[in-house]
């Protein structure tokens, strides 16, 4: 889903919407094609995208992942536990792994992404 945060109109807006849909399909294919035992995180998907398809912002990969979660194709790995947020809401606790991304050499902890099995 494209979020028109920059006031685009007409042809430019249409091109951005098409581009975001292409990114969504590519991100899904990267995740579907993961044959390694290494869990996937947004940053790892970003590195694979850069390798296979060229330049993309990490925030665009995160947007695609959130779109694919919203339509039920992906999800984050849930630990089965909950926590209470700072504004006192009950929220799911997700599995995280620490990674060092070779693209930007940043060590970070990120949620693990999985495909949702459709039967």
C-alpha cells in the first residue's frame, strides 16, 4: 500500500502506487524463496532486495512487509507472550534476533518474519 506522504498527484502518484506494488511482489518473492535456515528480518530482506533488484530504502521494505502482513500473507513470529506497553495496552511479544547487517554495518535486534501458511 502506497502512503502519499509527499503530496503527489496525477501520473506521478500513479507511478508511485505501481512502484510500491512491484516492491511488495519482490519482497514476497524474496521471503518465499528463502531456502536457508536463517530467519528473515526486514534488514535481511532489504539486503537481499539490494542484491537482486537494486536500490531501495529500508523504510520501503518495511512498508512492503507491513502491507503483506495486513493482507495476511506474512506475520512476525509471536512468542506466545504478551507485554504491557507504556500506554498500558496489552501487546503481543514477538521473537527477535540480533543481526549485523552487511549493507550498513549496523548491529540491531529485529522481529522475525514468516510466511503465513494458507490451506
